[in-house]
């Protein structure tokens, strides 16, 4: 090996600890979902990861699921890919009764939809949970928050139909 290659190799090896220090700090947060539509959401994925989180029509937001990894500090251009399964239902016979097969209700899966959305700027105080809002016309809003969706100061406001039904 030439002297120049040895010096470059040594320089690269010495700089590795400093390069590792430049890595972005990340935090793991729980997430919740609020559905502002008239159809329930059967399942959610975040960046193609996730699982079942049933979110009722015009509701949700009460339970948190683990976890989403987010940068410790917001940066411009930060996005997330949200997938959701919506419109599933139990199969019914001509009399309107739920069809059973091997002792289980037969579920007809709805359709998967995806959106990649920008995450609005957040501060360290807001890094308590990630909130996913499903809005009409297949629009999605994702934000970090330190208050829960049913709090009066929370925006967007919790779906009104559910609030009226529970009062």
C-alpha cells in the first residue's frame, strides 16, 4: 500500500467517531388516530410499518399505540407515509344476518389508501405523541402534540358528531 493510501486510510479511521457524532438524534413516540370521516378505519401503517388500530367513524384519539421514530429536532421537508384500510364490513346474507364461517364472522376487507404528508414544525415540548388525522376526501394531517385531541385547545377540533352523541 502506498504512503498516500495509508495516510488517507488512517485519516478516515480517525474521523469515524466524529462522523458518528453527526448522526441525527431520534425519539420513539406513541401514536394515535382521529377519524373525521363517516367510515371507520380498520388498520393503519406508518412508513409501511404498523398494524391494527381500529378508529371509529367521527372519533378515535383515546388510545395510543407504540411506536413511531421521529427526529429529535424538526427539519424542513420532513414527511411521513400513512397507509390506511377503510371501508371493510362483515358479509351479510339476504336476510341481513352476518355470515359465519367455521364459527367466525366473514369480514370483507375494504381498500388500502396511502398519502405522503409533510410533518409541520414541532418543538421539544410537543414530542409527546404523534397524531394522525383522517380528514374527508382522503386527506391526512400528521402532527406532534403534547395535548390530547379531545382537549378544548386542540386543533383540528375533535369531530363534533361524536362529542354531541356522548353528551
